[in-house]
C-alpha cells in the first residue's frame, strides 16, 4: 500500500458541500427600522469543538484520543488549536504537525525534535492557527514512538509515519463556532463569537466580513464605524447568486438598538458604513444575518430588533467588535442582541466519509465485472487529496501496477 498526494479531484462524489462562486461590486440600498424589543439573553448550549478523527497510520498501539488536540478558537475561516503530547507517558523525542497556514494557505510542517536528549514530556503542548476550507481544517499529527536509543534527530522523518516507530493521526477540525464560547482573552480586530449556519456551505465566509474603518468619541462614549464586505463567495469574477439581503443589528451612538435592512444585488461588494456605540469594555456586539432563497437553513440565533424576527433561508453570526485598532483584553463583553441557537447535532457526511466515482474502465473489463476502485481517500484539503492504492486485483499477486495522477507540483506522474 502506498500513499499519494495530488491536486487531482478524482471526481469525488462525497465532496458535495461546494461553495457557489461569486464576486461583487455594488453600493446597495439601505433602509432602517427600529424596534423597542429588549436585548436577548446569554446563549446556552454545548460547544461543538472536538476534533474529528479520520485515520491513524504507523504504530497501531497508540489509539487516538480527543485530548491530543484541543480547539481553543473557531473563527469560521481559521481555527486555533493546541497539540498535546499525551500519547506517550514517558516522553517522545519528536512531534510534528502538518496543517495549512493562514498567511498563504500553504501546507506547512512544524517539527519539534530533541537535540540534547531531552524528551517532549507528557502534557507538553503547542498552539497553532490553521486555514479552513468549507468549514473544516485538515491536520496531521505525527510522533516518534520507537526506542529513544535508535532515534537520530538528523535522520528522523517529520510529518509522515513510514514504519511502526512512528504514529500519525489525521483529524478534521470544525472551524464554525456553533455555541456561545468564552470570549478570547485578547484580540485585535473583530472576532466571530457564534455562528448559526447549520450545514449550509454557502454561509461559510473566506475571511472576516466586518471591516472597521474609524474610531471616535461621540456624545461622551466611544464609537466604531464599520462596513460589511462580501467575503461569503470567492473572488472568481462570477456574480453573487446566493445573498439577496442582510440584516445588521447593533447599538447606535445614541444608545438605541438598531436593525439595518440592506438589499444587495448580483454585484454585491460591501454595505454602507454603520456607526456603533461601544461599552465601557471598549467593545460592541454586532449581529449579521444574511438572507437568500437558496440558503437552506433556519437559524435559532436571530436579532430581536429586526422586523419579522426569526426567518428561514438565513444564516446568522454574532461578532465582537473592538473600538480600537490596538490589542484589546477586556474583562467582559458587551451584551448580545440575539436569541439563543441550538447547535447542529451531526457532522456533514463529506467529513466522515469520502467516496469515489468510477468515470471509465478500460482494458480487460470482462474479468472484473464488479470492479471496486482500490483507492481510499485519507485526507482532503480542497486543492489536494491524499489517498492510498491497495492491490486487490489478484490475491496471488500481479507483476506490475501503475498509478497516473497529477502531483502537488502540478506535474503528471
């Protein structure tokens, strides 16, 4: 059995959650409504933030446990997590982590290895932030578990498990915060606090849609001016065909709860600017709801200040927006203008199971009338896929087997 990594799609039927490409250029029309409804209470639910184990390779004596990977922050387009060395109680000389970085969405391999005989002890951890695609981030965790006497830091393998001296875990990390998590200790710029998008892939944005443009002191209180960019659809030159309007709820500079209804078109690029009042903690809470007839979700997280209340064909998000461009470490967070959501109870099938479509079979087809592709997908990263090919054609063995695919360097092999 051999593992390949390729950017060839392989016609995978299980990757059914596809983003609808679009771009935008519009200054939409805005209308304002106001209600006297009180702000909603706290959101209570169990946070869905555990890693999804997909496969282990190498030494099978080390079974995966959730405590090996702990998600500490979910921002829809990125996920922050810590890798905790708890699989080897007496320590290991090497741990490596493969993930996509947030700088260029590039696959990187971070290697920690002993150079002076000191082992990475049980409970030792390191934090990473990875780029997400379609709501998940694929991560590989690898470690040397053989005898330390045989370990050579110069010769050891990183981000792979070539034999039983190594263990490798493939996991998928959910990037969408579906419940009310604890606010981050410190942050710079707007952060998503909770998102209620169900399994609607079109509601997964590529980068944070809230962009702050200025800060001021108005009527004795701090305020922040912001706009909302269309980051829900990739910049491919195609028109926005999923979002028809947005509802934006916030506290205006006069201290009144506002709901701005913004209608957008196929060239939606960004909304007009809004000015929100900040609390004593120098933050304000902004809620965004996007609406579209093809969005297959009815959120339980919705603004109590918008006419109509809860609506179908909608996805909703709650953001904490700082009223400064410097790092902020608040003791508390301004109150929420939302009602409470219920988290999804299932993980999209494409994360748990990946299948193939047979496009064509050539050669001696009659000998194999019930042909099943001997290919198993082990990791999916949208622009590349890892898979194994197992010789199942003949139990007695065959003299030759070849695999043609496009490698990660975009060359046919």
